[in-house]
C-alpha cells in the first residue's frame, strides 16, 4: 500500500524510532504514546487487521509480542503492560494496517480501561456462548 503510513515506516520512507525488526515484523515507538515506551508492532507486509493476517504470521505473532512486551516492561520499569489491537473503525482502528499496541502501565497513570456497560444475565451469557460455539463448529 503506497499511502499507508505504517508501510512507509516499514520501507524507511518515514522516520521512526525502531526498537525491533525481523524479516516479517517491525516495532517502533508510538508518536502519541499513552505512556513513555508505548510501542507498536506491525507486520512488514500490509494486512488491514487481525482478520487478514495469514496463519504463518499469526503463528509468529505471540512469541514476538511476548519478547517485545518483556523488553518494554523492563526498559520502562512499568508495573504492568497492556496489549491492545483494534480491528475495524468501530473498534477504534485509526490506521488500516494491522498493529499491536504495547502500552507500559504505571500505578495511577491516569489511563482508564473499560469496565463493561452492563452485567448480562445467565441466559444472555448462555445464548452468546451457543452462538459462538455454533460459528466455531462450522
């Protein structure tokens, strides 16, 4: 994708503070971080989101994310770390290139996490469970 900002970073057409690179993955510091050390992990090949990543990239994804998460947490002396991946505009995805946010977290850092909107009934939970199981069994 010629106009994709993350593809331009991968091609080194736009400068970025790169912290990790392999044949298939690139990680760099977010320019609008939640906290210092907020890092983005992107596949070097353009895939729009999680649903487009091929199985072979997904097989590598967890190991790369874990290695990078440990490094970011240690380097920042963070108390914890959030991993977040927005998939689609309604989920908050702003750049149409798959990317994982690694956000170092500190006690009382002011970043709020979601708390859910409602408490579902047991029947509502069971209905949703059945729907998901039906799709998985197809």
